[in-house]
């Protein structure tokens, strides 16, 4: 159990890890049996909330129900918990309800673009049997879905839908231009062994034997970009800490990020293969019985979504690809 103070100026604490779904008198008796809490006083008992939900596999990616056109669901009705989960669904459902009324294409985010995309895809593809929370571990593209690049991933979408005003757009554009300039400057620099080796030795990494590109030093795990720029004795352009951070992350993890982007491209190729709404999974006898049943129940909209359904194997995806090709 974790004892969490409720504030600086109160003796009240929250007992994290203690069951709050028990009757009040049981909570009193049970907590006082914990060593150290024999004389605990209650300000108020804990509580638990039970709620019903509609299985979210009945939804499309835009959070519209499959059974009732223009009926959109968001939040606990989809089996989620937590404020952030509800907020992001409300945003997506609200936008798509508006677009639907206007006869425009839905706004969708995939698993490589935002945690919202991961959450929605998990719900409609896998369903949930307990309140769903959005953990980072649920995302397979965590190098792409970083908090430092959220603006790069999503601001342009916001601008296209009128959610980003001119002042915000200018700040974003200025930052992106600065990142491009700083990255280009770094690519053009080289460093002499005499200027860098004392610092490299201090940091426990191999010395330079000859003049080399500065950006290769950034990739070394022992070194930071700020430390390198401080010790090489070269004049450095004046960019914000936020800009240099973007440049450093891009350089340090470039190999891993490139591999992840290759996986993203493979996913997008599968997502581009649409499955007709009336497609008959039951008639494809080459599929396993489990696959046929789950595909018929969830009715995925794309081959990519089908590949993420529990029980659908890579071999089943290949069979579907062949039939869709026909």
C-alpha cells in the first residue's frame, strides 16, 4: 500500500492499494488490522463505481456505432476508465459527428500517429472485459509516439480543422524551421581530435583518431549534445533548448527510429487494403474456425485491423489478402 499525502497543509492521506469497494464498516475494521494503522481515523470512506458499457467492438474507427448511423459513443460507455481516455474519445467522437453531418470524410488516427489511435484501435479490434486504461506499453511504436514530438505529429491536423489559430501556427512553424536549421548546421560540422579528446576521455568513451563529423559524436550514449557543444570550442548558433533537444533525439536514436518507421510503412500498407462491409468471412474455408468467427463478429474495416484481432494468425492474413486481391 502507498500512503499518499493529500496536500501540504493537511494530515489527510489517501491509502493507495487498499480496497475501496468494501462496506464502510468493513473498511474501518480491515484498515486498522494493518500494522501502523491501528488508530487510523477516517475523514470519509473510499468508494468504487460500477458501470455498464456497450462492447466497443460494435464501433467503427470514427467511434460511430455500426448498427445506428450517426450515433457516436465516447468514454465509459465504451468500457474505458480515466479522465484522459474519456477526453480523447470525446474529442474524436465530437469531430467525427460534426464531419458526418457535413458529409465529409472522418478524421482517423492510426497506431503510429497518436495514443488516441492506439486506444481506439484496441477498443474496436480487441474489445475489453475490464475498464480500459491507456498505458504506453500498449503501443508498439513508442519511439514514434514521444511526448517531445506531439506537436510534429498532430499540429498540422489541428490546423486543417481550424483548431490551431494563427499565433499557435506561427510558433509551431518557427520551431520546425529552427529544428531544420539546427540539424543542417550539425550535419555540416566536423571536429578535430585535439578539441574533443579530453572531453571524450573524461566521459569514458573512445577518443577520435582523426577529424570527423560532429553528429557522429552525438550518437554515442555516453555523450550529450549540450556537453559536446560546450567542450568543442566552436561557435554555436543560438537556438532554444527545445530545438536542440529535438535535434539530439533525432540523431541519437536515428537507427532505431528508421527501423520503426519501416514497420509503420508495413502497417500502413495493410491499412490501405480495405475490406468491403459485406465481405463474407464465413465462406473462406481456408481460414481457421476461430478466425472466421472472430472476423465475422468484429468485421474489421481493413486488413491491418484484421491482423490485430486475437486469434487471427499471419497465415490467415495472407489468405485474406489473396481473397481481397480477387
